[in-house]
């Protein structure tokens, strides 16, 4: 029954998440006996004793003074309460708080890119499939081969250069006031949109082309299937055939690839945020990395992993919904 | 012996493929540039004494000008950057092929416990976003050139392992494998001598494609400033360009050059990989070629073909159609 | 008897990188009202392309088609626009395909796929269509038609799926049904059942049937008239009984000899020597001459025309066998 499959899948995701959390916990502890050293690496102008005292204080503060196993259970306990720990920053703000502050901004970019990319991409893909062999199709193919080799940050730089500096259509660097003076007023929203234009554009280009190519391939593959011939032999109208028969079957491979591409999208976004100095989780992560703020880094990693797990789970379940052939134990 | 011959034949086929020729030439060109870098580059970018004035525009002395931040010759940096990309890309690609194939074959052939473990690991690694993980690992393990390659390999084998495993599942059931098993060959023997060669095409193709992917990843990492600080990498050049104000000062060549370098390297390896895939799995439905054929159709030839099929039907009693015997029939 | 279908001079070629594939070469086909005509030949002889061309389903790329006339139910349909063809397909002429698993949409229930026919051609709303669908499934011999209609194709057995194809074809009571190897993909026992259903439906609904197959037993049990095809050309046409009792073309003789019969004494399997010619590289003269034990010089030089040798018999051979009661040796 399909329900057992769903439950199995969800349990499996939980298991994966548990392993990821554990990994997350141990990674910053690689190669060091004392996590406090990570926080405060020994510096030349300090005596041994001073360093020891500082480490003691640090340990107490961040809970490193207990055994590793105890730290682990504390960590898990904290997670279950939604506490991701305290950042190494001055003032030890809550990791969760820092993340939540920046999360919406990252979402602005990701959601926009995904929506625009998906819709435009699928449309172009269908067009290319219908006009296969003609210029629309070949153009897509050429664009695909080129786009695979062009990193999104390169595109970002070029766009930033031309549209940002030369033509000054959009701001090349994010306005720092965009965040601080944000309100739900139209003017403020417009400012966000303007600043978001180039980052989204850089990410969307690759996204559109890849969805388009995927859709085009799926549609053509489906069009060559026997049941499409049957549909034609039944005298169904062209529109009916396209939508009810071809498109409904083409969606399946597209849904799968959607889930798969999530982790790549996250990585790409980190770089793009950096290029435009966009105030999102990506830049937060890089900041954390630069200051060796492990709790913050690991907190973000957990969140991102969790998000990926959910995304893959959702696409799997959507697939199950769409394809009546999938049964228990089916692996892609 | 046979394996080498078949690889040689494989390379020959790539060469005879239209796109394959281009791929091989491009990759060859890049390798040449990387190897002969000291001869091609007019300056040694690693040599501090060879720095010039900062921010010079392109001239006959400095084909692409000098960097705004350090005064290094951009063209030379471009040439030397080939080395980093190629070494990181190809080494990672080859190592990924090793690790991925071993684990994929083990998972596919041995099945059971081994398979579960390996596939669980794959699933878990799939879920953690790659670039952030690479960043964390470089933080914890160091940013040395070889450590970075190690990290790429450690994260990159998963995709290949999966694909190989699927192939192995199919090969497991092929006749020659079953024959070997029946003849009492040890599992080890079957895996190494029978299954592994069956995946060779896939491996070579994946090496090309992985290398391409790793080169992009390395560029991204260096761009973020998190790559090996001592290496000259195209990604780093792009970061310097942006940080050094290339955009502000309109030094577009500074951005274009390394970007095109990345593009060229990735593109050529990808092309090679795609050609190899096409050769390994000949696609029967070449729709675009059908259109090409139709465009270049000789209509008079087709008309002749049709006309040659025509014939006159003879009804009733037969007449001889010139020569040869005929038989009287009952009308 | 009124002619339901008159196909004249059909030619179909496929240009490829390896040469021009001559799939169908000057084929004429006539099907009378309520008649069952069999089109027999090995794989690759062009019979599927011919049958699909009747409904004009062959697309132009990748093929190039020429035909003098396709007269269906008294109307010339060779120049019908796509819209006009969509009107008659499914309604006046329908097709049953070979592989029911791949010929049905895997994500739609079988009920919905038949409902489609009624909604499209008879303007029914969903409820009315479903009533008719259930009736059709019942007629075709599907147990529990009302619940089965909500099944997906992969949930049905092979035989049931084929019956669904039958139901879909007969749904709007068309005047002509083309069945392309309708039983080939089935087990032998199911084959007989499905054939029986097919023949029963055909006679009950009064449709003409074009049965495309390579299986002579199917022909023997169901057909009225038989066309034998080889390498794109019709080589023999005869009423079924006459074909089996006295085949004229050496190829036909070969086909029948190759079917082992229980009544045979312990004889070795006879096979027609050689293989079917590559569709892009056909022999000169008569296409069958390299494999024909009776071939003479003329057979190598020029393609024999299709000659009428009786009121309903035609043969494409310079030296047809057993004509006039004489065995040629």
C-alpha cells in the first residue's frame, strides 16, 4: 500500500537527519582535543597560564568542560528545544536568532529564482520540444552546452559589470540600507526588488536553461511513446493530447530532477550572495567561516541539510502521487 | 592486452566523431598550455620581483594588463591558472573514478550489508549541501592544495558509485559473469576481471565529466577566497578582479580572461565526456539529424525513387513484358 | 459488396543517413464492407507502415508518403486536413495496437481513456461517457467492468489490457478497425480468446477489419481475404481458403511450409533460406529472387508486376506455382 511507503520514507529521512546531526557535531572536533582551542587559537603574545585560564572560561561558557559524550547529549537536547547553541561572536547571540534574521532574505532570492526558473524553463522546454529540429530547439541545445560550463558567479560578475556599473540599470552591490530600513511599504519593497534583480538574474539564467532542456527532453521522449500514437489514432484533439497525455507524463522526470538539484542550488546561492554582498544566510555562513564561529557554521549546516532532506522527501512523495506505478521499496 | 586495445579503439572512435575531435584538440591544447606555462607566459606571476605597476591596461608589454591589487601580469596568471585547474580537476576526476568504481562495484556485486552501508552513506552525503560542507572541511582540515583535492574526492564519489552500481546490477546477470561464477571463480576475481572491465567506458566518461565539475567547484571555492592561498587559480583571479575594483574601473578584460579560461576548460572536458557517452550509448533517435536530412533532401532523387516503384498492373490474360516466359493462366 | 476502403498506390520512404529506406512500394488494398482482410508478412516487410498510413498516422518527417488515393467509405481522405482526420479517427476508423502495456497511458485509468472517446466523438459529459465505457468493457468480456474501469493499465493482466484496447477501438462503432498484431504479445491461450472476442465484435458490430499479422494461424481462423507482403510489396492476394489450399507465390508457399503441423510426418523444419533484404538495399528485379528456388534470369532483371490470375487472385511472380492445377518444378 502506498501509505507504508510514505511512512517508510519519512522514517528514513529522520534517520538520515539524525546521522547528519551527529556528523555535524563531530566535524568541528576533528583534529582537536579541546574545542576551546578552536575558539581561541593560541596566540603568541600570551603566556601559558593566561591561555589556560582563557580556555577554562571559554569551556565553561560553551559547555566544553564536560565529556564529549555529555556534550553530544546536551547538543541533542538543545536541538530538540530548537536551540542551536550560542555563536562565538561577541555577546554570544543565539545561533538560531542570527539565522532567522537572515533567512527571509535568502528566501527572497531562492524562491524567486525557483519560481521564475521553473515556470519560464518549462515553457521554453515545451516550445523547444514542439519545434524540435528547428531553430528554437537548436538554440536551446547550444545554450545548454554553453551554460553547463559557465559558472553562475561568472555570469553574476558580467551582469554586475554591464547592468550594474556600465549601464547602471540595477545596483551592483546590495544597498546596506535595504535591510535596516525595511518596512512593508511599497518604496521599501521596490528597493528590495531592485537590489535582488541582479542576483536573481544571475541564478535564473542557468536555472531556466536547465529546466528547459530537461522539459524538452522529457516531452520528446514521451511524445515518442506508443500511447501517444494511440491518442492520435483515437482522433483526440491536439490540445488534449498535449496536456492530458504528454505533459502529465513528462512531469515525472522533471519532478525527480527538481529534488536532486536542491543541494547544488544552495551552494550556488552562497557564492552569488557573496558577489553582490547580499545579506542572506550565504554571507552569514561565510562570515562564520572567516571568524571560525563553529556553532554558527554548524547551525547553518543543520538547517540547510534539514531543508534539503525535506525538499527531497517532498519531491519523492509528489512523485508517488503523480505516478500510479510506484510501489513500496521503489528507489529512483 | 585486450583492455588496452579496446581503450585505444575507444579513443579512435572519439577522434572520428565530429565533436570528439574538437574535444580532444581543446583538452590537448589546455594540457599543452599547462605544461609549457613557463615558456608561454611572459612573466612568472609567482616571482614578486616581476611585478609591474598596478592597474595597467592591456598593452604590448602586458597583453591583458596588470592586476590592480598586485601589479601581476594578468596574461601570465591566466596561463599559470591552467595548471591549477587542470591538476585539481583531473586528479580529482581520476581519484573519484577509482573510489566510485570500487565502491560502486562492491555495492552492486556484493549486495546485502555492504550495499546497504554504501548506499546509506551516499544518501547521507547527498543531503548535505556540497559547497558549505567543502567550506567547513577546508576550515577544519586546512586549505592546502592536496587537502582540497582530497575533500573534493571524498564528496564527489557518490554520484559515480550510484551509476556504477546500477550498471553492475545489470552486468551481474549477464552470461559471462554467471559462467565465471559457475566455474568457481572467487568473488574477487569476478569483480576485478569481469565486472570492472565492463564499466570501463563509464569510468572514462565519468572522469571527464567529474573533472569538469570539480573545476567549476574549485573555481567557486577560490573565488570565495577559500582555496589554496598560494596557488594562482582562475577563481581567485575573479575574486581579485571584483575585490580590486575591476568593475569600478571598467577593467573588463580582467574579469573576462579568467572567466573564459574556466569556461574553456570545463567546456572541453564536458564535450569529451558527452561524446564518450554518445559513443557508449548510441542514441537511436537522432531527431535533429532527421531534420538535417530532410533539409538537404534532393527532391528529384526522391521523385525518382517513387517513380521507380510504379508499374502497370496487368489485368486479365497476361502479356509478356519483354523477354522471358510466361505462363498461361486460368482467367 | 460496398468497398469500405480503397487504398491505391501507397508509397512510403524514410530517408536516413544510411540511404533511403523503401518501406512501402506501390501497395493497393481493398477492404469490403464487413470484410476481414489479413495483411501478412514478416517483421520489416512494411505492413505496419501500410496499416498506419491508412489512418494517415505516419508523420512526415521522418517519412515521405505518396499515395494516389485513399478512399474510405466513399470519401477521398488523402487530402484531409489534420482537423478532418481527427474527426474520423477513433470515430469512423480505429486502430488496435500490438503492445497494450505501452499503448495505454500509464498515468490515466483505463476508464478515463475510454471515456475520452465518447467525450470527444459523441459529445458526452463525463457521467454519460462512463456509463457507455462500462457497457463497452462488459461487452468485451472484462469482469467487474465498473470497478475495473478505475484501474491503471499496469494493474491489469496482459489479456485484460488487450481487451481494453479492443473496447477503445470499438467504442464508437467505427466502420473500419485496423488491428496491428493484436495477439502477438500475448500467451497462446489468451491469444485464442482475444481473437475470438475480436472476431465476434467485428461481426456483431458489422465493422470491416484489417488484420495485420505475421501469424498464419491467426489468418486462417479469422480472415476472409489475405494479402501477402514481402519487402514492401504485395506479392499475393487471395481469398483465405484458396490461399491455404493452393498458394501461388513461392514466398507464400515457403511461409506455410515453415509452420509445423501435427499431421506432418517426422520431417525436418523447413525454412526459407536466406534473410529478408535490408530495407535500404533491396535486390534487383524481384525482391524475393535471392531466396527463391525457382528463380530464373528474368526474375533477377526486372520486378514482376502484380498480375490478376483469377476473379479474386493476384500474384507478383513471373512463374507462379500451382496455377492451372500444375505444379511447376
